[in-house]
C-alpha cells in the first residue's frame, strides 16, 4: 500500500510503499480511493504533539501507528 509517512517535525511527509499483512480471521482489507489530513494531523507535523516516528496518519482507524 502507498502511504504518506511522517519522519520528522517541520519536514514534508514522504509517499512510500508499505507492506500490509494479510487479514486474519474476521478482518477485511479495504482499498482506499483517497484520503486527507485534518487539522489535528498538522499538530503532529508541527511538533505540537509528540509522536514516535516513522508514523502514518489514519483518521478512520488507529491514528498515527505503523506497528
């Protein structure tokens, strides 16, 4: 999957290809047509909220997790 990845405060996010695990029992894998950032995401990029990096924003699921 392609994702915008946050690496460092005040730096542009980079578009990267990430490996996605196959869904386990009772899970599904959805293809996302498009995505965006909300204003809260900008707080992470601006360094106002501390966060472990690298990270991906994921508004509709678990936020900012690549684990």
